[in-house]
C-alpha cells in the first residue's frame, strides 16, 4: 500500500513568491516519491501544493468539509481542479480535519493559521509523524514553541526542515 502524506497549511493567505516556490517544490517532491497526497481540498498554499503534485503525477485526494460538490463549490467557494478525487464528509471544518489527519501516515505543515493549528493538535494527539516546512511561517515555524507548553506526551515524531525533499525523506524514514 502506498504511503499517504497530508499537506496542511493556510488556505486564506496569499503565498508570497518565495512561499509559492517552496509550495511548488513540495508538490514536485511528493510526486517524485509516488506518494498519495491528501489535503483539505482547499485554497491558498495547500491548493498550490496539491495542483503541482497532481500535475506532476501524484494521486491527490481532497477531504472536503462539505456534504456534496454543490456545497463545496457554491457555498464554501472551494476548488475541485487540484484533486483526482474528493471525499465529501459533511462534517464541517473541524470534523473534516479529524478525518483528514487520521487518514494520513505523515502530516506536513507549510505555513498555517488557526485551522492548521487544529490539524496540528489532532496530529500530535494521534501520534502521527509530523513534518514542519521551516521558513514558511505560521504553524510550521511555531510548532516547537507550541509543544514546549504542552503537558501531554504522545508517540509523535516531529521533524523540521526548510528543504521540502529533505523533510519528506526524514518523515518517511519515521513511518512504521
């Protein structure tokens, strides 16, 4: 069975040219390793990673908070063009995040805001292999500070690196 790698990050922030370049490199690195990509079927940096990976040959599954395609597109304003398949959970954003994270073997963060923080805490609680793409801002850069304040210990392995290829390889080495 292929390894499933999830990419989480800010869906609302417009990517700077530098972050967009890193996002495209991440998508290319995922496709080069023949991994199945899972995302929140969303916009922003995550959309750029997903579209790049799919265009490079990766199979991309989107996990939507909507209950169907109409709600996904018309109500939530989310795209469908980056995914090979979309699973419509009907669980809203927080419920979708649980399904998304639990479906992944590795969870990667590129930038990220409050929704990504929710995904991060789920991944931590679930004991997932977590990769943080350093230098991209948000949750990806603040994960260590967040963990220093937590009292709970899990089997989570957290790896940080600024190079997408190096980060993916290090995370894959931790997959049981």
